[in-house]
């Protein structure tokens, strides 16, 4: 039976979908318009692509499972096989076009399930954004066990003839450990364990294994980033994905009929204890995902496209343009033991250095004496969180004394909150109803001395709204750092949930809705995202909150590798990097401390109140330099001229190209590395030379080869340097 083809897209990307009455609609190809096959001129090619393509949505339900496969893969769902094309519509709004493809179960044993697959493209951004809505229009209940947010196949169709996909396609993935975030690595599909086992010619679909990347629990990125990139190493074609969810998610890459597919989703039954029951009339919406596709330039070009998507799809906030320098008293500073006497010297010094926000971090609510250690070896403030009332012990004349001083010296006052948790010793643990907390098997969950609030419950949300509104109203707080330091596991099976994973997903979405509500009431309030450093570095959170703390790393010698790679997941104007000068730091050390933060958001900490005049001068010079170009960061695009940094690399490099045609280059040399490095910068226009913006001591030697577009940099010791190439208008 001949298929009907639907071609849709814009100048950057197009889709080719095939459908007929006997098959579910399938996405044959995605890419630049000129590279898509033509069904009229290339019918045989389209038929081959249809064989290995997947349905637009993969669905598995209890009682039907899969057909034609076994193992752990999330393909060949029996429900998905029964869905048929039921029409489509196109919409246009605010520089974005959306295609809605409607599917329905029209088989003789119809379940009444319907699905709408949504594809969105923004003008001049080669990124496809997708999500799926599933609805039960039948007479009986349906229990979902898996619903894909996106399925894509036929990755190998443009490989050079004779190239095996297991060798020609490479996969980038990013481990994201606590205090060692953004550890990207590339390997061929074969090297990652996926290769052609030769079974297609015997009537099989291919191998039964997969490359699977999964995050479980409430920390969305504590082990892996919800990202990956498939790259054609010969041509530089690349597809980069991100799953835009603040909870559990799953990605799998596998082979099918001599080609390769990708399936992306939120939580699943197999991996996350997720099941969602749909009664007649109920619906379910998947978590959104985005994929960037570029014809050349590989991983780096795809990341720059994704940067544009992140900016285009986030909530507008004035902080994106102001980029104030924030002082926070935690990292290598007071470390959760603030008090009036400890804070006032820091306030004055931070203001003198030019900080514009002063955030009092953890412990401001704890009435126990500083240094108190509770059960499990945690500080007293750890398991007492939840009420968010100031400590009379730490602030005998009131917290307002400190916050008023912050305002007097020209800074915006801020406070640390961990809103989703309630310590086991907090009065709130007893005052809120049981249903306001995560429970499993009727027992309230405890993790490291804390309970988890369930923000689907109105009492939990009301409690947090009262806290935030009180702090803004009574204390004049303009900045809140929202932290989250536990992973609560599979979820909650409280009322209204079909499974723990479903309870977690509902809470995840309620948390995002709560954030939107806070910002709707207080549009000028700056909310910082943090979760044990970078353990919740996902776009669902970052498209709402204007600033994100990327790491808890305390060793300044390890920070450059994290800071240089951070723009892979966070836009430069949102990624907060610690700069924590200490009195024991040499000038060379301070060069590394400050350079690491200069191409992101500077979060000053440490003990600047104990620095001598020379050390203060270095810090002041770095911050004064930062203020000359920070207004350009919201349109900057990242480059990694030495490649993405390895954890032990001797040199790290991050470059940003700016809207005024300038380039900023941050370089850090570690102890033991060669004293010179060659940095290729092929995009620098002819006739532009480098100049040092920030360095310590004698500074670097810079030798620019204008013909080869190569910069040779020499540093006599382990330190950092910021270099600029001026734009066409003059100074960079």
C-alpha cells in the first residue's frame, strides 16, 4: 500500500513523515530541507527509511506490552502499532511554528487511545522541540508504562558508502558527578557496545541491546546530564538532544534494520517505577525534549544551536541582562555558620570590591551554637530546616541588622532556602499533614535527616508561599538561593498516584508550577537554582530561574575543568561559578580563582575580608574587567578550541564569541603542565590581534599567527589569563 508523505519545516529544519491506513505514521527523516529525500523522485529510498523508522510515538501499556521484540528496549509497543494518522494542523505564534499530528486507535480491538505529537521549530534556530499528549477516549481504563517524548531513526542514512554505522557514528555523553560536573566523552557506537550483530539478514530487526542513559530519583542530573550527541565523524553532521525535565528520565540508542534510532522519554515503568492510569476522559502529557541538528561543525556547532534554543524558550527576567556580581558566604567562607559578627566584615568588603548582591547562605535559621553536630555527623542546621525563621542565637539584634547593612552599602540582600525539604527536628514536620510529605507504603520517607514535601498537596505549597512572601515583605529580600541537597528516590505512592514514579513526576511538575507562581507574584525577585551543586542542571528548571550554581567544587585547581565545560548545559549568563579568594592564595593562585569565573556569572565567596591590599587589588581588577563586557554575555556563543576539557588536562580553554564580533578566551594552566600551549582560533577575522584583559604577575606571552589563526600562549606558572580579540568596532 503506497504511503502518503507529509513534509513540514522551515529554512533551518524539515521533517518527512509517512503514513498509510495499515501502519502507524513514521518519522522518516529530520534535517536541513535540501538533504531530505524526495518521495516522488526517490520512492525506493523512502520505502527503505520507512522500514527502519519508528512510529511517531512509542507507547507501552499494561496488558499489551510489545510485539516483535524482547529485552529492555522501549520500542515495538503493541499500543503504538495500532495508532493511525487522524489528521494534522499547523500553528504559528511568536516566531515559532508548530505541527500537531493527531493519531487514533482505529483497529478492530480499539482501546480508544488517542495521541497528539507536537513538533515546534523556531525561526533561525535549528532545534526541534517535541512532546506528546495521550488521551483515553474509550470506555475502560488504560495503564501506561512507557510513552516516548521523541522517536528518531535513520541516523546512518547519510554516512559515506561502505561505512559501518558502528564505526561512522560517535556518541557524546556527559557524566555529571557531584563536584566534577560536565564530564563529556566521545566514543563510537561500537566502542560503547552497540554494533551490527548480523541478524537482520536472518529476519531479525537487529541486536537486542541498546545504549541506555537513565536518571532515577529527584536529582535530575546527579550522575548524567540529560543530553547526548550523535555525530558523523566524517562530515561533522550532528544531532544533540536534551530532555527538559527536573526528575527521572530515560534515553536509549539502538539499531533497527541496519540503521540506528533514538528514543527519549521521562520516567518509565521498567527504569523508574512509573505507571500512569488513565480512566476514560483522562490524559497524560510527556516531558518535553529538544534536538539540535547541524549539517557540519559537529558537537560544538550543535551546542551553539542549543544555546540559542535555551535562550529563546526561557522565562524573561531582568537578571539575564544585569548579571550582578553575587557574594555568597558559604563556599570556603562561613560554610553554613553565619552570624552577625561573622557577616558584617564580609558585607563591607564585598561592597568595596563591587559586589551587587549579598546572599546569606545556610544556617541563618539555626538556633544551635555554631559548630553543633547532630545525628549522622551533620551540622545542626541540616536537619532543622523547614520553618525558615531567623535565629536569635546567631542574630541577637535580628537578621534585619545584617540585611539593612547590605542595603546601606548598595547591595541587594539575599537568603538561602531549601524549600522542598523539612528536617526531622523541624516543627513543620509535625504541623503539616501526613499527605503533604512523600510516603511509600504509608510510611513517611526520611533521607539523611529530612522529609520531602509533596508540592501537589495544597498545604505544602501554601507553607512555601507564606515563607517566600514573608521574606520578601518583612526582610526586603531580592534574591533567594533555592538549594536541594537530597535525592528522595523513586517517589511517593500517596493519594492520587498510580506508582512512586508517577508521584515523583506529579511533584516535579508541581514544583515548576510553584516556581512560576513565585515569579508571577514577585517578577523582580531573583531565584537561583542549586541542587548539591549541579545535580539539577536541567532546562525545565533553568528556563524558569535566571541563575544556576553549577558546582560545589572547593578546590580552585579543579574548578577550571568544570567552568570551561559549563556552557554545554547552561548559558554563560546563567552559569554561576565560584570565585573564592583566600589569604593563603598567591597571585598566581588568584589568577586561576578569578579567571575560572570570568566567562560566566561571578559568585564571589571565600574570605576577602582577610586579604591583604595586594590580593584585594587582584580581585578588584578581575571584577572591574568583568563589568566592562558582561553585558555582551547574554548573546555569546561558546567554543572549545582545545576540545572539551578532560578532568586532568594540563590546560583548559573556553572561548566566547560576542555580538560585537569580539572573542574572549579564558585559559588556565595547571601545575606540571607545559608552560606553553597552542590554541587554534579559526574564526578570528584577519587582522585582529590579542590583548590581555586580566592576568596576574608578569602575565602571559602571546604570539598570534594571523595566517594560521593560531595563538601561542605562555604562562610561567600555574595560573589563569583572560585574552580578548577586539571586534570590528575596536576594543573587545
